């Protein structure tokens, strides 16, 4: 696991993957939170919007169901993966796979369940709900759709996985020139260039 960085847009993940051979997988990640409802049960939880390779980067499988695919990410599919805390609080002993939950009054189909010890970008914060990256725009409304394609609106974290045999120092050396190009192309103030 390479780690994460703030201040990039989703297209940067594809550029990193295409241009830096020391990286085998990259996933943009965005964090938010919301009230989640199933039947007459509700739970306030943290949410990660992520790319298809998010689980691969973290080297995690699911305890039930399946991951979202590339078309779900690109097409803003209303599907989700749940963490064990949400499953326990909303479903109890009921199988959540295929069930519909509501997030900000929008229906989402549960397609997978993360294992109980799974954590997201930060080991200290355990998000309990995972959405395809672009689906998070549906929850954030019109303002998100306006700023999402703006290369100067830094709202995303990036995670990556190193190719076997590549050290962190080698990956950082390979990424540095591209990062400096990205900063030069997107920074609008001296503070952003620093």
C-alpha cells in the first residue's frame, strides 16, 4: 500500500497508473458522512467513495457479496458495500445482500459486506459504507457536480499499491516529476505551489 495524498482529481488516478510503472493500482477516495436507513432502523455513518481498485490496494476481500465494477464507478450506480457496524445496527442477523437502504433519501442496493476488521484510508477511521466514487456526487447535490471537474478544486485522496520489488523511495522518485508537473499545471497561488 503506497499511501494517500490530498488534492487531486479522479482523472489523476488514471494518469498515475498509465505513467508510473512502479504503481500497479490506484484509487481515488473521497470521504463524507450521512444517515443510513433500512426499514425503521437508521444509523449515522462515515462514507468512502472509491474506485474499483480500492479493495485490491488494501489487499482486502469481502466477507459477503461482490465489489462494485468499473461501470458502476463510471456510471454512478446506486450500489454500496457495507461495513460490519452498519450491518449489525441496521440488519441484525438478516442478510443485507440485495437489500435496499436509503442514504439522504436515495435508495442504494447493498452488493457487498466488508470484513469486520476492514479499515479505509486511515486506520484510525473505520468507514462503514463504501460507494462507487462518482456516486458520491449524487449525495452532495448540484454544487459537487459543478466543482467535480474543476482541476483547481482539490477534494480527493489518492491511494496506490506498489509493484512487487519496488521500494517506497523508488516510487516517490518516479512520482516526483509528474507531481511537480501537476502542481505547475493546476496551482493558482504561491501557497499551492509551495
